[in-house]
C-alpha cells in the first residue's frame, strides 16, 4: 500500500508527496488583488492569497504545468520558482515558451509520457491527458492544455490523475477507459466570461464533475480550482451541494487552501 500526502495550496496548486517525491502542480503564489489578462479580451482578478507561501512549500522535485499562458495556472511567482526546479513537465508549446532549449523542461502532447527517476525512489511515469479548455472550436483561442496522470509501482487503487482545466468532452471521457485511475484531482469552477461569450463554459461545473467522477470510479476525489478568482461562476458551496448528490459522493474530499490529507493510493 502506498500512502501519499496531498496538500491543496490554493486555486489549482497542489503538492503531492509520495515515496520521497515532492511534485507541485500549476504553481500560483502571487498575492491577491491583481487583475490578469488571458487574451481575446478576457480578464480575471485574483481574490484570495494562496493557502501556503512558497517558502512554506519548500523545494520540489518536479512541477507539472497544465498550461503556461493563463495567470491562474502559472503566475509571476510561479514562473520565478521554476528556475530552481529540476524537472518541469508541461505542454510542448509551454516547454518552448518557458525553457527554450533547457532540458529541464519537458513538453508533452496528450497521451505522451515521461518519467521521474532517482536511485532511491520508485520511478514515476507521467502521462499527459487531453484537455479542451472551452467549447468546441476554442482551442486556437484558449491554447494547448494537458492534464497529468502519475503511475508508480506499489499503487493499490490505481493512478493519480490531475484533470487540468477542461470541460467534459469525448476525449476526456476516454481517459478512464485507457487508464486505471484511483485518485482524481478534479478542476472545477465553471469558468465563464459572460461579457464576451455569454453562457459558454471553459471549465467543468459540478454537474459535469459528477458525471466524470461516476465514469472514473476513483477511490478518492479531491476538487480544486473552484475559488479565489473572479472568473469562476460556481464556488465551493454551490459545487459541494451538487456533488453531495453524485453517485460516488462518499469518495469526495474537500480540502481548504493550505490543508493536507494523507490518502491511500
């Protein structure tokens, strides 16, 4: 049996500690108050400080960046910390933008893999999973995004999957058909920009989340990236109410920003 500690730092930022590895997702450590521009007239204001300061997180072995071009997934403080990280895994476009020819930056398309290796720890295989960060046809505007699934020897319940920012669409439904997922870190929030694109959504709401949770059948589900930004249209109370009605509601564990949980993986 493998035990892992998962800490919800805030927003999409999650620290995974398992078998000697320390892996951070989508680092966002800027203070609240600033407005960020996402392109094509879209903006959002950061409303909450991270639950942990960067110094409190400490050194990490790897950072997984689902996409580099939105400040709610990689902000200025997050970018700065990448200079001291041994491995950064992101999209192919993100690796070029962040690291140029730096071999520490690994770019993946959906379903491509890479590994984290060290002599004193189990090898972790990282598989990039598909994302569509908006409605049909939005990819040229929203840019490339991936999620990440982590697999290592000794997992009891299956892989650890971090969905990344995405809506529920056919390629995402394919993930639980191709991977044995035991722990699901699901990005929610129901992002909309009503002044630009009305009721079109750019991330899952709780209804889609409930459907994906049912499809995956994971042992443990941890929702993230539903609070702290003005472009989220469904906060935790609303999402929690809806997910309490999900078929597998007993698997869902809500973590406050800065809170950690030890789970079996």
